[in-house]
């Protein structure tokens, strides 16, 4: 379990792709001193297991399914990634509950700068958008953000300066693909309501309003 608060941005040193898997090596810098083999780390929001440690370099094995459902297949040497170690039971939860299980990907449609702030709009598939609510949480490449606007084929977030400075969003541009994990609470509630109200068809915010929620 993670919170979506990025601890550091690290650099890929090697990305070896086989027919159905990938082996990543990442320079974790000083963070590697506190990490052990077998630990879970979120790499751009994807929960991966440390399988090797050599100094500051950590190795990760990525399955074909993870490559298919995330943007990790596009990583190459010198790529930068967001890093978050797993949440401790005694830690303060400053972001939101993030499982590290990617629901899909989205594409950056536009980035509008407003001083040191940025408004970023993403296009995404209807299935992903159906799991989002305005003012709800979403993890974008592992970063905990709040949804400021939700359209038929897009959603937007407002990013504060410290988040831009300490994550890969500082170098993001229109056309980039990002990993998306929607809020686990929203997904759970939606799933249960669909079981309770099967006759309602596809459950949307509009449909819930019609039903009196």
C-alpha cells in the first residue's frame, strides 16, 4: 500500500526487454541504503518488488501483464521515474490509499501554466472516467492528485508548485502517456452499487442522481 506522495525521482540505468517480460535497473541514490530485497516500491505508480541490490542500483522484474497495462514498457536508460516506498503501518497518510495496481493509462492533452501552478488535462477511456468523481483522488504516475474537472472523454487536475518540482510532471508534455490508478474507495462503492442496482445499467453520476443518491 502507498499514499501517492513521491519520495524521489530516480533514473533508469538499464531496461532489458525479453519476449514477455522486462528487467529494470534503477539508481535509487541514497534511498537504496534503507531498502532490502523483497520490498515493494512504486515505480511511476506500479507496485514492483526489489529482486536485486547492487550498491545504489535496484533490480526489478516486470511481467508481461504489467507491461501491457502500464507505460513501463516504454522506459529506457536515462528515463526518470517517480519512486515511493511502501507505507509503514505507523506512518501518517498524507495523500490517499494507493495500491500500486494500475487501472489503465491516459494521455496528456494539454498543460496550462498559471505562474508556478499547472492545470493538466488528460484524455482517458470511458471505463477509467467512470471510476472518477470531481474532487476525488487519482494517482497519475503514482502521484496523488485531486480531480478538478471531469468531462465525457477527459479529466483535469490542478498541480501545485512543490508537486511539479519533486515529480516527473516537471518535464511532462502534451502527448505523454501516464499510468492511472483510480480511488479504491470510489471503485468499491461503484462495484457494490452495481450489484445492488443491476437494473440501472451502467452506473454513472447522473444515474445515481436519478435514483436519489
